[in-house]
C-alpha cells in the first residue's frame, strides 16, 4: 500500500510557475504508474500528466506543453512542473499511483490547492 502526500501548491500570478511534489510512503514505488489530476470547482477531475513505471517504454503523457512530469524513484517522489500558469489552471491537484490491470492498487493523495490569480 502507498500513502501519497502532495505539496507545493499555493497562490501564483498568471504567467508564473510552480512545482508540485508528491511523496510516497510504502514499498516498491518504482513499479507504480504515477499521475497528476486536477479538479476545478464544479468540474470533474481530469488527468493532466502521467508517467509510467520504470519498465515501460511510455515515458510520460502530458496534456499541455506548459507542464512537465518527472519522478525520482530513489526518493519516492513525483513532480509536476507547471509553467506559464493561467487562471484556468486553478484547481486542486491530486497525485495518483496505480498498477496497470490491477485496480486494487490505485491510490490518491489528499490534494493541494493551486490558485492562479493577480
């Protein structure tokens, strides 16, 4: 089992940058596909970035070129780098860990608020 804790959210002006971190506690972090999703008020949660486990050739999948995702398997951390932020990026950002084709291994963090506003 994994426990996920997000950090790095906050208030940022339009055009600014933030880096979110998700720290996992538990074993075998490297076998999990990791992802970031976000949920804006009144909207559904959507995936914004994914990065596969070490054994996959599919490295990363990102919905916008303004964001980047990376992971450090030695530190059990996955990062979401967000650049040129826009007000529409305002949302609660959640970290997710899962193992493909094993739905019983699907974990979420508590979320971190990102607010883009002047």
